């Protein structure tokens, strides 16, 4: 289904699938007299919750992204993310705000499978991008969110760079439900960056723990305190180090699992997760969980990796058939820990 927001009549929209019905339902909610819409959090860092967001703040967020990516009336966008979450809702709101033509694709792991036309703008999860490499040349502006973009995925994108054009841009996003999707972008292609750059009118700082604080009054009237450890460069750039609630304390040493995972993903083409499990002697024992069948080649490769610290080397390696994820593609560390 394609929705042209320049000539929209919600009641005349066809809705053959459940996903199309949900989008039609959201549009009716959006164009109603109620000033807020309900958004569900992913539950990747705690219990999922539902809260109300003012439409005018969602419009402000949409304007920021559209301005940054130079999206104009008549451009095409593609939605392939669940409409229950802020990521999916904001794709629709951006289309409303800029009068885009929105292509509706069922959220799945291969969203570009049936697409054969050029798309000006699309948002995907890393897993969706991984399964769409053969068709990325169709997307002019791609933003990747929901989870960190692995080093191995970045490599794969550059391996197909001959198929991409210089005008195509791919970004990693930083944001959450409370910031109405992303408030910062980091370019992956064609010019890879190390730091996220915030949008205009977004102020960042850190608390005494080194965790990011965000003040974006047009999106949220309160200062948003995160549990994300960051390194700030200038006033509008930061590097994500890891979540403080994921930090592993092993024998008194603090270990940032996200950094170790990024290191391993340069060498291993699989999903990997570092966890700390209770240990009488160390407090927490560092273990490595790898998705897929057990492989002695991978175990040998890990043994050869030069870790910065000796305590970064996992005490145990566990292979698991499938690492649990939240509905929007994030690794569910809480559920994974319960499985071990």
C-alpha cells in the first residue's frame, strides 16, 4: 500500500493486512481532536510501559529529522517498523509533516524484499539492514536504530559500496521513546564518524556517574537523565560507551560489555553478548554468549584476540541457538540472562 499524504483521505485508504489496519487506526487517532497519542516502550531495559505524548512535540521531532535529511513534499518514504513503538509512529508523522508518499511494508527481517523502486527515506533495525544489503542501493537516506550497529555490519555496508552512490547516506541513530525517536545521528556511510552529533536545540551534559543528560524542551519539558555512559566532545557531540546497568563488576574491575562486543564483531560474523553472572569469588563472572551452533574455529579465534585487559577475556563461552530480542530487534539481556 502507498499513502500520498499530499492527497490524503483516511476513510478511503484500503487496509488488507493487519499492519495496514494498525496504520489506518493510528492515522484516525492522529487526526482526532485528542492532543496526545499513546506510545509503547520496547522493554529492552525494563518492563514495557505505555505513555501519552503530545502531538505537537512529535511534529517538532519530525521537523528536525526532515530538515537534517532535506526531505521535501513528494519524496518517498518506507515504513517497515511496528507502529506500536515510537520508531514506527514517527515514520508516519514525518510523512504527514512533509507530505511524503509513504510505502507500507510489513515489519519483518527482509523489508526490501518486494521493493523495486527508489526510496528517499527509510528507517530500519540493524537486523533488517543485514538482510537487505542486496537492495540498499534503492534507499537514498537510511537511518538505523533500535540497537547498536555492529562493526561487522559496517564492514558489509562498505563491501557493497560499489553498488551505492556518493549521494546515498546511512546513519546510526541515538534516541529513545522519551526523546520521541532520535535526537542525534552518526554517519556510517559514506564518511564514517565516531561521535553522534545532536540536532539543533538539544543540550547534552553528564551527571556524576558519567551518564548522559538530555535537555530538548521542544520534545520534553524535563531534563532527561539516561543510564548511558558517554564521552562528550564539544557541546553537541558524544560517543556512547555503554549502559551503566550493563556494566559488569568482576573482581572489582568495571567492564563495559558493549565495547567488548564491538571488538568481537570485527572478527566474528555472529551476534555476541557479554554478560556478568553471579560468582562467589569475583562477584560477577564475565561470560560470552554467541548465537548459533558451537564452533571450535570461533573459540580458537577468540583465544587469539588481543584484549586490552586480561580480565576482558571471557571466563566462559556459551553457544545458544537464538538470542532473545525485543519486538523491535534489540537484544533482550534480561531474558538472555534468565535463560543461562
